[in-house]
């Protein structure tokens, strides 16, 4: 004989005895009509030869018509004894309780009273609980499902074990939905919840899938979650508003996906994701994004239309793995082809690091990642940003006179190192200075009357620009630097000729090192 199906409607459970019997036998919470009613499975029930109790021997044609249309049927009176008789008659593997309005507090606590494990599937459908529902230290041998259930007061699961899945579909709660220190061997699915907050702390589950609707939620607290995969998205492509998302000390063996979310604040201190953390279009974090001490296999953030980074971003102590942040823009469609999206070429990963509080290892990891991809120019840009922020951070954080003086000296030296030598990474900087110094030399040595010829037999005529270039690059050996020298009385020309020879050797060496990569 298959599982009896209890489909009754009644306005209240009057006695404490009936409640205790319900707790001992069902060990579950109750539900009420809320969102749309699902189509009754009369044909399936008839095929399975299950029992249906509605307060009459056979449902009327009008009742069946209303149920099929999706509107709740009228609640039928039922005594506590009749309810207990139905509950205690469950001998197979499932129990469905539908269309009930259950009043009075329902508190099932194994610490206060021994509760036998519930070894059959439990499903509440189109029910309403008018008082607190608290379930503690109860073991469910199979799945537990709540479909279109309303909780007028508190709903809390604590130290609950579910061997199958735990589903909350179209559940409405006047207070936060709370699941604490529980274990679900299968998946936890929450779809279109209507509540101020979801507080799911210290949960161990196979996967956690949350699908939100249009109703804004003040807080989603998933602290200390241990799961395979976590998905937090919306249904029907709407954008869900969440005030605060807490992912502190969450451990995921696979991926974390956030999609179509408008988040004000995300705290993910100590978050661990073995594979990737993905923020997919259109997900934004407006105010604060805290990834302190997070350990991610990769961080992917895809923006649509425009890039909007948080006002405050913290990554101290974080390992971001592969960092990929991009903005998707439409690609022109070819003949017979649909338009597609592509990522533009701007380095938003560097923007992400620059926006965050300074954390040097993050720059180093990202630079190494770009070098691995063969994007050496972008890697050099990351190194430039790293050196700039290091110089500024040292000066900003210096305390005391001597520390500030040393930081200021290092700042000036670093500034010169960048603009003269390109931090040893870019040959363009020293090349520009080479050109400038040679041109200045042509201006200094423009007057040939201030020069004297050392070898009177040489046929070469004096040229200011070639003379400056010969001094600046001695290996060219154009002959002008040997045959012409400034006259003794012109000290500026004497000084600049010596200076040009010295600085030329330094700048050309720096440019050669940058070109060959020996200074990287």
C-alpha cells in the first residue's frame, strides 16, 4: 500500500494533546494557502491508490473544479482525533498535508521530549501557520517540502537533519526564515521567498539554490555555510534588491554564482570557493564589498552596459586566483547572424585592484596571471600601479619624523625611477628623455663660434645636433665629439658636454634593459 495523502482543511487545532501528537508523529512545521494553488493530482493519486481525507467521502464536482482552477477550496472541519488517526496511519514513505490553517505554537524540541526519526517524505502544501513554528533536533529520513506556505510568526529549524532535500517554494513569513546548525544531505532550494530576511547559518548541504523574486530582502545571512555549490539568482530575469549579503566563513567545494542582484553590502570574510566566484549580469554591489582573507579559485565579474564598482572594496589577505573582470558590449551582427556580446579591451581587473584598499600580493598575483596569459603590456601596467600605490602608501602610513623623512625620500626616488626609467619595464620613458636631452644639447651648442676644432686637418664641419648625439651615444663614434670641444671660457658648454656623456650612458643602459627584459 502506498503512502496515504492527507488533504484536509480546518481552521484550528484546539487542544495541546493534538499538537503534541502532531509533533511526535510528524515532527514538522505547517503551512497555509498563500500564492497560487498547484493543480491537484487526482489521477496520480487514483493510480497509486492513496487515501484522501477532505471531510467527506468523495469530493464534489465543484470542489474539484475550484482546485483545478487554482483557487483554494473551503476549509473543512476536522477533529484532533481524526487528524491524529490520519497521521498515525502513515505506513509508507510519504505524507502530504494540504489546505490547512493551523493555529497555536508548534514547538518540536528533542531536548525536551524524545522524538522518533521521521522516515517518510513530508510535504506541506497551501497551508498557514498562525503561530511560531520551531523545530529542534529532529531527524527526517527523507525530503521535506513546503509549497505555498504562510507563517504568520516565526519559522526556525535548528540542529535538524534531513537525509533528502529541503525545499521552500513560495513561502511567506512575517519574520525572518531561520535555519541554524542543520544538515541536509541533498539540496536546499528556496524559491520566491517573501520575508524580511533569510538567516541560514552553519548549514551543511549538498547544494544551496536560492531563487528570488521581485520582493526586496533586507538581509541574506549564509554565514558558515558548507556546501558544494551556492547559487543566488532571480526568476524571470527580474533584479532582486538585497540590503546585506553575508558570506562570512562560507566553504564551497564548487562554485558560487550571483546573478541579477542589486546588493548594497556584501561581507565575505574568510570565504572559501574551490572553483570560481561568479558575479554575472546584472549584479552590482553598491556600497561595501569585503573579501578580507577570502580564498577563491577564481573571481569573475561580468558587467553589462556600464561598470559599477563598490564604493568600498577590501581584499586584504585575500587570494583571488584568476581575476577576470569585464564589461560586455554588443558585437555587430554579420549577415544572417544574431548580435552577440563581447568583452571590451579595458583592464577592469586593474580598476578593481585600484579601487580596493591597498594589498600588494593581489597586484603580484594578477601580474603573474597576465604574464601567464602572454599579456605582458597589461602586466607592466599592473606593475606600474603596484609601485605607485606602494610609494604613496609608505608615505601615508609613515609615523614619526625619521620615518616620514625616509618615506618622503623614497617617494622622490621612486617618482624619478618611474618617469626617468619606467621602473625598468618600459623603454619609452628613457627614449623620450634621450630625445629631449639631445635636443637641449643642440640648443646649448648652437653657436659654432663657442666651439674650437681639435684637429685642424679634419674636413668635418660642426653640427650642433650631430655633436649632441655623438656625445650622448659614444658608441656611434661620429667623430664630431673628438674633433670639436667647447672653448675654455664657455663653462655651460663644458658642463653640458660632460653631463650629456654621463646621462646618455645611464639612459641607454636602462632602455636596453627594458627592451631585453633584463630589468623586469
